[in-house]
């Protein structure tokens, strides 16, 4: 415990699900945690109020609003004065059968790419000088097994996470040696994101997962913590957290 004492972590999309669990795990390790959200202010406030320790706060900043991200970085520079861990967790999706081409319209395709790909780049661009300060930091991009299996909630989502994993490699190269960049790739996790999935779809995933269960948001948060604290010689890599689902 206390491995992140005196450190600051920022979790995008921290108002529920994997982001909220990650905020909780980082705070329990002694970090001051800043979470961002797009429009779920009440949920975000409740998450921060429940965190152990002091100095946590919420910033409203959509991943698709680069000006808001720049303001958020200025605010962290002024208030916390440092950033050690940036968790790019915010993402958009909804289930659309891969064969239903008309349901995946251009507007939603673009919204997914703007949030899940450009949003991560824009967030790193905004926070990179803070991360490079005082011994360097780490960026953890929350990807998905969908990047590798192309089986995600819709075709654009899978493609966005494949693009994200590719960008993790570019960013790792561009930001070394000060900043490590790693993707953490969950399989199916039970959150609001997947709560609308039919029970038989979830059961099919469990049946095809060697460890015989879906990951929890806390499993993913602990993997993100491990990347930040223990995998100190790892950058430009994708760490699967999928119960072995990709083994088939
Ligand atoms: N759940 C799974 O099975 C699963 C599997 C693999 C990968 N993942 C990945 O894990 C991450 C978290 O997933 P989750 O299931 O915890 O999602 P979730 O429950 O839907 O939460 C998504 C979070 O992202 C925020 N968000 C969405 N768009 C945003 C934007 N433009 N700017 C800032 N925040 C934004 C949401 O806040 P607002 O409501 O305020 O927008 C919310 O806090 C995502 O990257 C997802 O792709 C999830």
C-alpha cells in the first residue's frame, strides 16, 4: 500500500465502470486522483467523494474538446503541480451487429474515432510536458481485446481500438525515455458499457474464456496499477487482461 504516495494520477472517463474502479485503486495506493468526464457530473462527484485520502477532484473535459483538455492540463499544473500517471480510459461505443452496415452511420463512426483515437492523442498532447517533469511518467491507454479479435461492440469500435494500440507504439517511441506508454486490453468486463448485452451473448463469452469468468472493473484497475508501478521496463506494449479469451 502507499506505492503512489505524493504522486498524481488522472483518469479520463472516471465517472463509472473501469475508470471509477481505477480511480479507487490508485487513491488506495496514496495517489491524488483527478477524474474527467464528459457530461456525468453527478456520477463523477460521487466517485471522487468516495475515494480514500485527500486532494482528489473532478474536471469536466470531453476527450473530443482539445481546448478543454488544454485548460485541464493548465489546471492540473497549477493545482497539483505534477502528473505521474495518465489513464486514457474514456471511450464511446454501442452494440451494432457487424453485418448491419446501415446502422453504423457516418456520424457515429466519426464520433467513435474522435473519442477513442483522436481524443487519446489530444489528451497526451495536452499533458505530455507535465508527465515528462520530475523523473518521467506513464500513459496507460485502455484498449480492448476487440483490437486483436475484431469482435467488439461494432466494427468502428474494434477498428478504433486497433488504431489505439498502433498509436501506443508510436507514442512510446516518440515520448521515450521520459514517458512510458502502454495499452491495457480488457476482454469483456461487466460495466454499464456492456450491461445492455443479451445474457446469452455474455454467457457465450464466458464459455470461450479459459479462466471461466469475465473480468471485473477492479481486475482492469489492478492491471493498470501494475503497468504504472511494476512494469517499469515496458513501453509500446499491449497487456491483455481477458482471462485468456484470445486463446480461443
Ligand atoms: N466494459 C467492457 O467490457 C470493456 C471491454 C474492453 C475495453 N473496454 C474499455 O474500457 C474503457 C472503459 O469502459 P467502461 O465499460 O468502464 O465504460 P463506461 O461505463 O461506458 O464509462 C465510460 C466513461 O467514459 C466517459 N466518456 C465517454 N465519452 C467521453 C468523452 N468524450 N470525454 C470524456 N469522458 C468520456 C463516460 O463519462 P460521460 O458519461 O460523462 O461521457 C464514462 O465515465 C473504455 O476505453 C472501453 O473501450 C471496456
